[in-house]
C-alpha cells in the first residue's frame, strides 16, 4: 500500500515509522522493497555521495536531479525532498516555485524544510497551497557555519523551551511530521508526547514516533565517517570493495571473460 502523509499521521501511537535516505533509483527501490515508510532525498547527498564537506553546496538543481531519480523507482514509500541551503529564506513566491519544481517536475510527494517558529508562517502558506511540509528542528545542518560545529540541542533549559515552542508552531503551521535531529532524548520524548503529528528522530533517542538513518551509514558504506549515534546494519562498503578486487584479479589473470 502506498504511504501518504495521511497514513504516516495515522501511524503515530500504532507502530514506529521507518525512514531512510536515497539519492538514486536502485537504493530507493531496495529500501522500498524492504518496507521503509519514508524515503528522504536528503541534501546529505552533498557529503555522502558528491564529496562536499557539508550540505551547503547542494543546490536546487542537484536536489531536483536526485529526487527525479528516486521517484522513477515508483516506491510505495513516501518520497520527500529536502529544500536545500538558503532556498527557504527567499520570498514566498520563489520558495513556492522551488517546491513546485521538486513536486511537479521531479516527483517529490513532500518537502522537508529546516527551521523553527521563524519559518512557521512560510510553512503555513506552503501547506495552504497544497505543499506537504515535513518540519525539521534541533540540529539544522544548513546552519553549521553559524553554529561552528555539530552538537546536541535542548540540553539547556532555555533552548529546550524554545525547541518545544518551535515544534508547536510547526504543527500549527500544518506540517505533517517533524524531524528531530540531535535533540536531547528527554526533550524529544516530551515533544513527541505533546504533538499530535508524528516525530521522526535521528540522534534523538528511542522515544520518537519513528527513526531515520542516512542510507550510506546504515549500509556501512563509509564507516570511518559514521556519526556516533548511527549503526551499520550491513557491510556493503567492504563487500563492494571485495567485488571490485575480485573483478580486478579475474581480468588480470585472464579468467574473465571466458
């Protein structure tokens, strides 16, 4: 059955939501066949596949390209696309045009936008125009140059109060779900229990309504760069290297082709 924003909302309190990232048709197809509920075409494509040191260099053109590739898999999972660095801070007409492009041309079924209460009015206008918005608070990787580093959010009581206010503002704006990244686990639990919409966590403890992991991390494609909260569920990187090595050896020994 096709996952929609409605079916995701109905999962709250029923069973955990499972989400991951994908940037190409093969990974999207495999993730969907495994039963993943949500596939995020993340701007994490920048530092996982494209060789950048952060998500900041990722452009709307890049997001449109990779979103289209994932959508071609026609997965039963909901396909969401990140609105990349800076785009959500232009005027409403430009932001709407970018979301239109991701949905109409690339096939995204929802967009994810980083930012709390300060962006709630924009998100309310987008949802009013028919754009399903997945909110994102806690660590916002697009703010890394301002922050200076990645860190846990909500440990300080004042910051925790602000994040709870952000969560409530995004729910009121019409977001269908909320991503909590690197949020202090007790606060993540409080937000989850307070909101009527589902929360999906990454590095935010076990009490969110669901979890998301970057596909390259969970597949063990780059274990040296894996964040501390992540877990590899396969060793695809090592197995891929073995496959390449076996191919090299077979060609050099004239055992392939026969």
